[in-house]
């Protein structure tokens, strides 16, 4: 898919990050991963982010990454576009981006570099080098130490035609407004805060109606129901689901750092689509938390 076609596609619809399946030894479980994608495809996500944050990109090595992206592309070919996560050190991010392009991914979600602080000039060079290493579209994830200022992003947009999107995982409304006012329709804007449903109505008002749903991994029907309520400004359904599911869900998720991923894997296991344990340094939910999550899933009903 050429970058502009992908940008247009990202203008509407629900996005999601499929979990990456691991076996009990912590190794990539390709068969389970393919089955997961086949289960999720019919629910109608606009695009899926393979090996993204919920897919534990930060725990993958360079040998298994191409297999994960290849399996996603092969399983979803002609059904739903695949955007591949890429990140870490600049040269590693480039290796991932090029491997994803070779595997047939439709675009790249550029996750933050790790550990080190960055200047705006250094961050711009990092993003530009990744963009120029591939022909497919690149979406910058505004999160952690990857926080481009509006003028930095504007310069990158001028130099990198395949930079097509900005995904926000911070929630700085002033900055989001400034970027949108500066760049307008040049980029696609995606909501990417953890448990994005809680922020969806506010982001729609900012001109960012599209977001990625982690809970799509285990309550896909409900995730689509909520997205359609946002799309049609149905506040009754939004408030009902926020009260009955999402806010109690946040109470569990916020107990331990890293539970934003762990709770999604727990949910998938509870609905019969286990993706195995999380890899260290993340930790799994305990038995009591699993039972509390099961009660919430039972509230929203069969999927």
C-alpha cells in the first residue's frame, strides 16, 4: 500500500494492536498468533499493528521479529492492512522497518528509542533516517522520549514524504492542538493513550477521531460497539460502557507498571484465546486480579 493510500485509510475506523503469542517457554508461538489474527479479522478493524506495544515489541529479538511480521502479513493479506512496530536504537529500528517492508507490511509505527534522553535535533535525525530507509508510510508514536515539537514535526513532514501519521500516547492537549493547527491535513492523527476509549470523545473533538483499542484483543464486539458510539456521538452507550467496564478496568490496570499489556493478555486467556505469559520485565496478573477482570468481561457479555 502506498503511503498516501494508507494515510487516507487511517482517517476512520478502529485500529488495534494484536498480542504476540508466546508458549510456556516464552518462545514465539506462530500457530497461535495466526489463529488469533484469524479470530480478530472478521470484527472489522481498519488496520492491525503487528509487534506493537501491546504486542511486546520491546521484548522481541531481531531473529523472531521478521517471522512475526511475515505471519501477520500472510494471515491478513487482502483482509486487513498490517502496520509493523519498529523502534529502539536507530539502526535496529531501520533493520526492523526494512524487514517489515520486505515482508509486505503496509506501514511502520515508529515506537520510541529506549533508555537515552534525546534532543529535538537527535530525535529528528532518528525519525528521518527511519523514514528514508523505506518506501512505505511511517507513523510517529508520540510517547516516552519520542516527543517531537510542532516545528520539528513540520520540518520532518517537509523532508519525508512517507511520514504520514502522528499517534499520541501522552495526552498533552495543548501540544496536540498546536501540531494539528501547524500541520493540518498533512498527517493522519491517531489516539494512542493506553485504554484509548477513555479519551476517545475528547480526542474526537480535537480532530482525532481514530484510536487504537487494546481491549479489541479480548472483547472485540464491545470495542467496536464503543467505537461506533464515539463515531455517532452516542454518549449514552459511551457512558454506560465507561461506567460498567472501562473505569473498573483501569483500576486493575493501574495497580502495577506494565499491566497495560499484562491485563490484555489476561483478558485474552479468560475468553479462550490465550497468548501465553508476558515476557520479563513485565509480570502477569495475580489470581485475584484475574477473577476481577473476569467479572468485568462477564458484564459486557459474549463476543
